[in-house]
C-alpha cells in the first residue's frame, strides 16, 4: 500500500485502522476501476476472470474484443486482423474508440478491469480523460511481474492447443518487443500518479489471485 508516496507493507498490524478507514472510500458509489498490466502471457486474462467474479466487475480486454471482431469478420476486425496476427499494436485511435464504446455499453457497471489497455501513454491519457468526464478514475494499476523465460514457456504451451495466430514463437517475440519498447512507458505514467502496484505473477494461480485481492482490498 502507498501512503504519502511511501510504500508500506500492508501486513503491518499498526496500519489496520487506517486500512479500514481507507476501505470506506470504496463505498457503493465509488467505481472500482483497475488496470491489470503485464507482458504477453503474464496472466492478465486468467486473473481478470477471477477478479470479475470476486469483485463483480466488468472485464474489458481489448485483445478479446479485437479477436471477437476478427471472428465475426466485422469491418474493424478486417482492419486489425493482420496487425494482431503479426504481433503489432493496433493504432491508438482505433483502440481508444473501441474501448470507450465498450465502457459506454456497460452503464450499470460497479467498475471495470482493463486488461491489455492502456498499452501506450496516449491510451493512458485518453483513458484518464474519458473517466474524468464521468467523474471516475483509475484506482490502481496492478502490474504482474513475470520473467521472459516464463512468458515464453506459457505461450509455447498454449500454442500447442490454441488457435491464436500470434502465439507462435516469432510473433510472440514481436509482441514482447512491442511491450518493452512501447507499453512499459505506461508504468512511469501511473507511478507518477502513485497508482502503480506490482505483484509477483509467477507461481500458483490462486496464490497470485490472493496477492491481487490483498492489494485491491487495501485501496
Ligand atoms: P492481448 O489479447 O491483450 O494479448 P497479450 O497482452 O499479448 O497477452 P495474452 O492474452 O496472451 O496473455 P495474458 O497476460 O492475458 O495471460 P493469460 O491469462 O492468457 O492482445 C493481443 C493483441 O491485440 C496485441 O498483440 C495487439 O495486437 C492487440 N491489442 C490488444 N490491446 C491493445 C491495445 N490496448 N493497443 C493496441 N493493440 C492492442 O495466460 C497466458 C497463458 O499462461 C495461458 O495459457 C494461461 O493458462 C497460463 N497461465 C496464466 N497464469 C499462469 C500461472 N500463474 N502459472 C502458469 N501458467 C499460467
Ligand atoms: Mg489476455
């Protein structure tokens, strides 16, 4: 947890009263908007599924939405299909417009988990501005920390059974390259706002989930 810009272990017993007071900010009128951040294969989708059940949130995965458009052969799908198959980022203006549309379609949401968005600083700025227009904001950006060796192992494993064209070794290399040249720049953007939290993304899925809940419950 972070207080006055200082990171403090959430397990410290003397902090309990503060934590409970802080939890009060997340009352029924406050939307719990979270960004789940991490490189390809970090477990964003896996953990998002568990988090939306636990916190009753709406999952917005730009990757999943693009894949649905491609599957349904919409005009948007046709536009982005090759870029995604090649492991390249889709241009910001397309992605931002699609994201905003998705949020607007869920007016009753108690909050959103943004998975795979924002992936560039302009996307992060657009998201902040869009939420500010609704008197809402991102509460935290939780980055899953996973080594490149583990990412490659997981995606190679999934590639044996999945139909994702971007899961072959060469395309994965491009996705990881996009992550380390463009997407990581989003981290200092949120760190400057005091919203960045890091969680170890290696190990048992339920254990990682428990750590995520610990971070979220301390907001
Ligand atoms: P997107 O769909 O977001 O893909 P990604 O970020 O490359 O990552 P993945 O979905 O592969 O991984 P994940 O972190 O969700 O992990 P998962 O839970 O699946 O984006 C795809 C493409 O769309 C982009 O390349 C880009 O072209 C485009 N795009 C999307 N958003 C965009 C944006 N904002 N701007 C521009 N372009 C955009 O887990 C991976 C595997 O590991 C699974 O098999 C899972 O079972 C396994 N696993 C999960 N957790 C664990 C664990 N703890 N231990 C062992 N295995 C685990
Ligand atoms: Mg995913």
